[in-house]
């Protein structure tokens, strides 16, 4: 026993010495600030430069760890790179049960190149674990054009906050409520709502591919950057990552009913406490209904939570407004199917909405396009990874419409002039056309070479070989106009100021 006691005492002393050495090493890296009255350091002492003051640092230049750790074997605590003091809160976007969304400006420096941001500040009672769960889900979702992008976060000290990309117009619910009169007078309103629905469905299909259930899909959680082309799904406080679940039983919701938005939840949740991807499909139908009713609260005649639960389980549904187009009304009814197994998937919904958007944006009615031509377009977009053919940006669509409506009539006239030959009157129109097309191709080729294309829903070129392949397809549209331009400028046949042209004209006059 005496020997064992001696061994324990020796072990205790060695551990105590190790801890003391570690603390001395940690304190040794902190520079000593010399006062004016202190003597200068000796030449044998290593001079350590002073650290800059905290007030002159940008948030991203702060240290990542604290040195005041109680136990040296525990990992150091993370120092938040952003706090509320680093932000100038400009405008309130929305206030939810778990956090408040603001438009903000970073006071010093930037966050990944962003000076204007959207920040979510957690309310009192929100635990760091809840915020960390939201952070992990948003990081897993990575980049998607219709999902709110996370830039930075602070889960180390209160108030907990998330820093996200900047959004111009706030929530979709407040947008349609504020602009109800002008939207109602717009004859293209249903087409615009269809485009918004399509982009929301794309975001939810992306969540489904990542095995993430949103659990809080509502019009108030859709943020608008540019209506109707840029809308983003946000608010992942209730979202769940099913890859972390151990069994199918984990798909059952474990949150209290007072925390979840009951008016957006499906009947199987109230009956069996079960929520899956099909629950998000039900909520998507509610979102479409909210859009058509300009942000009206679902089940407006039901005042209490008990009435909502009872009527939803009994099969009561919202009445779709008469202004809703039939295709969207059918999607809404399909999303509200019961049992949940009969509801469509988000992949099916995306395909339906994609066909509607294509028919709305087509120059001719959909039935005039043969199925073989549509299949050829889908094959080309998938084979050569050209997403601009399936989901064109607004600037690219403007080029296409200009080409089809303004420049297309030029082709038969130009063909007649070139086949006949010697028609000098075609010179000026050909110069205008070729110069315009050549300058149009420059932004298209730059977009193909340098844009960071998403992988879904229509994958774009990612590698250099894929980008060069797509450039080779668009290159003839640049080379041919340049050749026409050079021919019109320097050919003696079309250039009336050339010596040969003037001599031939003089000989004609003499005859």
C-alpha cells in the first residue's frame, strides 16, 4: 500500500508539473506591453511584436480560439468572428419564433466579399445546439441558386446569429401583400407566380436530394431577391437531416405541437406524429395557395389550434381562388392528397412546372412544337451540359428574343442579296447585323467560361473540357458574323470606295 501510495503521489506531481508547464507556455506567447517608464529589453531577449488592438481589426482577422481554457486537455473555445456590434442593422425583414431576420451592413471589412448581408439573430431561449444544427444543415445544402446561402455564424456567445447573403425585398409574403394592387392588374401575374413556384420546387428538390426535410415551408420563409426570377428558401430552424437518423421511426417529429406551424402541417402528423418529405409536399401546396391569395393566412375561418387540427384530420381544405390557373390548381390538389403516399414527389412537381414555364415563355403555343423537337432539346442540354437552353437567364432570353423577332427577318433578304451577288445595298444591314451578333456572343462565351454553374436542376459545365466543348458549339455564331463583317468592310464587291469598285463604276457610266 505504501508503494502504491508513492506511485500515485509521483504521478500526481508529474501531472501537476505538466499542467504548470503548459500554462506557462500559453502565457509565454502573449506579448508584454512595455510602458514608457520601463527599461528597454536586453539584446538577449527575443522581441515579440505587439498585437494590434481589437478595435482596429476586421471581424475575419480575429483569432479563432480563446486562451482562457480551464483544462489544457480540452479543445479551446471558438471566438466568434462576428458579433452584433460588428453589424449595422438596417431594416427588419421578419420576426419568427426562434429568430429575427434583418438587413444589415458590416461595419468593418467584409464577409466573403459581402458588405450587405442578411442576418438572423436568435431570440432568448434558443440554445447553441439549435443554432449549430441549423448551421450544419445549411452547410450541407451548399450552393443552390434557390437556397439561402450561409456566409458565417456565431454560436459561441449570445446573441447567437447567422450571417447570410443579402436579399433585396424581404419575404415573399410581405412582397405580394405590399404589391397586391399592381400584381392583380398585371396580365402576366399567373405566369410570374408559376415561375416563382418553379424555383421554390427546385429548392425543395435540392433538399430532397440532400436528405433534408424542411418542416417549416411557408410563404413567410421564402425570400425575394428579384421577383419572380430569384427567390430563395430560408429558415432551417426546424429542418432535419435524415442521414443522421438511426431508423425510420426517427422520421416522427419530436417537437412540441406549440412550436411547429400547425396550419402548414399534413394530417398524418396530427394522426400519427409522422412527418416526411411528403409533408413538405403538403406544405408546398399551402405555399401555392398563399401565393394565389396574396399572403392570406391558411384556414382563415379557423381561429384556434384545436379547430385547425380537427378540420385538417377531417379532410377540410382551403378553397383555391378562382383566379388561379387550372394547372396550378391541379398541383395544389395533388399536394393535398391523403394518404401521403399518393402525393407527387418534388421531382414530379418540377417537371410539371418546367413544362408550364416553357410553354409560357415559348414564342409559339406548346402544341405547335413536335415532341421530337422537345426531346432533342432535352437531349442536347443534358449531353452538352448547356443549362441556358432549359433555364435561361433573363439577359440570355433577351438575346434570344431579339434574334428571333428583330434579326430573323434579315435572313431571307440577306440570302437573296448574296445569291444574286453584287448587291451593294446589303452592305450596311450586314455590317449592323454582324457587329451586333459578334458583340452578343462575347458575354455568352464569358458566361460559359467563368460562371460557377450549379449541379441542379440542369447541370452546367464544371471542368475545363466541358466548358471548351460548350464554347466550341457557340463559337460558329461568333466566327461567321466576324467573317461577314470583314467581307463587307474590305471586299471590293461590296465596298464602293475601293479603287476597283470606282473604276468599274466609271466604265459603266462611260458606256
